[in-house]
């Protein structure tokens, strides 16, 4: 019997459309001789739909028509298994529930990649591919990510974090802290977004207010860090778990501005409005670096993966200062665009085989968790009763 994998994508995120592209790519790469695939599209309102039209990315151009041709669903745990339940129809006309063996989240950004969806699967008791709640949350929060890496002795740039309301209440105090601790030029970014959304480079105080306003429109917490001027951006993917992980070949994305933008990442290779997600980004693979620098970055990437307790496949973006030769970890994408398959195929790992590896890692984690104790035998309720005055006969 085939393993039934539910692929979740979409969600309430500014990276909603990118998630659709990544998910369709992944579903098309899955070995159908081994797995049955159930697509689960999560709308920006949080409603879930399934149906054959979800396998074709062009269908998402007319979303109302697409949803009309799909079925709304919910998920519930029953009799030791997780079932996808069709919401429409009566008792005798509704489609039969589908038993799901594994969840495959291909989601990007807040309200999903940040541990929210991992928590949903944990609540259901459904095995899933990718990072757990804690590692996903750490990966999404750029300030916490820096703190974790700094405590592990891994290289990150210093930063100042502040809330947009603190900036509004005392702009001069925040500017003074940024100027004293970071200096110009600097980068302003939302703490918990990806895909370069809301990020600006600021060369002096005059540009700071506009940059903060942009970042504040996407997130309440904002981060300021030094801008590396003699910069090369280098990316590396890592696959594995706490026991074993390995790094991919390196890439150097091409930038059309001083920072790698959303358009650079997702629209640079598009024609007629189409996009292939991160796979369309202009890049050099492998990055032209010395063997020593290449291995240095690949080792740091694996150390970062282990430091946050990651699982599955991630992409870590690095900043290389070409003047000093220093390497800094910029951010981690715990569910990277296009799942970074384009960084593994040059190393001989085909996309289909990579997904097989991810499935194996997910089930391995589930087997380990099934050996843990989640309940204890207790008789604490035997002497508890509630009357008008509250609990009687109980000692707390």
C-alpha cells in the first residue's frame, strides 16, 4: 500500500504565491509509484481545499473558479489515525474520508513556516516533513536566530532590535542606539519575514524613517544590522536531522541592486508573468570560491543546522565580506523556496530522491517520538469534587 502524503501550501502569508509555486514543483517531483499525493491548499483566510485542479499552477490565476472546482476539507484525529474530512454534502452524499499518513508542508513565511503549521501537525499527531515547532520558530525570528548562533560561537553580524511603537514613541532614542551600536550603512528588516520582503539598505539618517516605516508595515519588531559593502551573497542548503546532515553545493545569486530583492528571487527568470520560484533566480552554481572557503561555508552551514535542531531540508544564506574574507550567517529558510532542489541536483541528488530522503527523515523522527512517554499514571482526580465553594478534598 502506498503512503498517502498530504502536501500543504498557501496560507496567510506575504509569501503565499511563492508557496503555491514551490508546492506544485514538489508534487510534480514526487514518485507516484511510491506515494499517493493529496494536495491541500490553505487560503489566506485559513480555509483548506483539496482537488485535482490544485496540481496545475496556471489554475491559480482564477482563484474563485479554482475553489469552485475543489472541495473544502478539515482534518481530525480518529481511531488512532488522521483523516481528511470533506465538509460538503450530507451523510450519504459526502465523499469518503481520506486517511493521511504524512504531512508535507511546502509553506513560506509567517503564520505557517514559523512553527505554526508544525504545531498543528503535532496537535493532530500527524508525522510531518521539516523542522519542529522550536527550530521553525527560531529560524523565522531573525533576532532569536542570531542569539542562538552567537551562543553557539557561530558568526553573525551585530544588530539592534526594536518595536515599531517604540520608534514612534521616541524616534531619537532608537536612532541614537542604532547609530552608536551599528552605524551607517545599515540594513533595516522585519524580524520575522522572508523572501526579502520589507528590507531596505540605509546609507544615512535621512533614509532611516522610510525604511522603518516599510518594515513596520509587515512586522511589529524590526532589526537593524551593519551592511557589508564589499558583499557577495552565498547560499547553501543542508539536508538531514540531528544525527546526520550534509551540505549542498554553494550558489551565488545575482543581484540587480544592493540587496537581493523579492523580484530578483522570484521574477528574474519569468516570462509573461510566469515564475518558477527560487529555481528561476539568476545564479552561479557552484559559486566561484576557493576550495577552502567553500568547505568553510559548508561546515558552518551544518553547524547552524545542528545548533537550531533543524530537520528536513533548509537553505542558509551567508554574507561574504570580500575585503576581510569574513563569513556571516544572514538567515535560515527552514522551508526554502523550491525546496532548494537546484542545489542538490548538481551534487547528484535528484529532486525525486531528495523527497524520498525527506520522507525517511520524517518517519524516523516519528518513530523516535513514539518511544517517549507523554502521560503518567496518576490518581489526582479521585478525591476531587466541585461544589459552590470550589474544589473540595483536593490539595494543590
